[in-house]
């Protein structure tokens, strides 16, 4: 049984960093998904593919995997540079603006 340990990326629809501080242990599927011929749904007999465990740190996730005999692959996150504008959002509507602001 093998699993991957990773830190999830932020939601593409939001600018916040919620749910990106935890680490996730997710089992790698042991069998391929099959398509149901009648409804077209995909299904699998692998129950571990539904399990996602969250941990506060990478070390605790790795300790859990080692304690339960799980071969873990660690995927390190790519940190993004925070874009903090000096004027902020209100700068778009400033009255001291000398040039025309358009899209």
C-alpha cells in the first residue's frame, strides 16, 4: 500500500491561503477506475482511494505512514510570492491620480 503526502494548493477561485497550512496523506489507487456502461459513472473497488488524512506537519504525516507500514512519497509545495500592492485596492479610485485609469 502506497500513499502520497503533500500540502494542498490554495483554491484558484479565492485569493486567501485557507486550508494550505495542513499536510494531506492520500492513498494512491491500487486499481484503475471502471466506467459504468448504463449511467457512465466511474467507480472503483479500492476503498482506500476515498481516504484523505490531514496532519499539522509533514513529520507527523510521515511518522503515521511509517507506523502503519505505508510507503509514502512526499511532494514538497512550491511557495508562491505574495503580491502586496503599496496602495492596495483603494488606489484604483484615488482622487490624486494624474493619469486616466482604464482597463
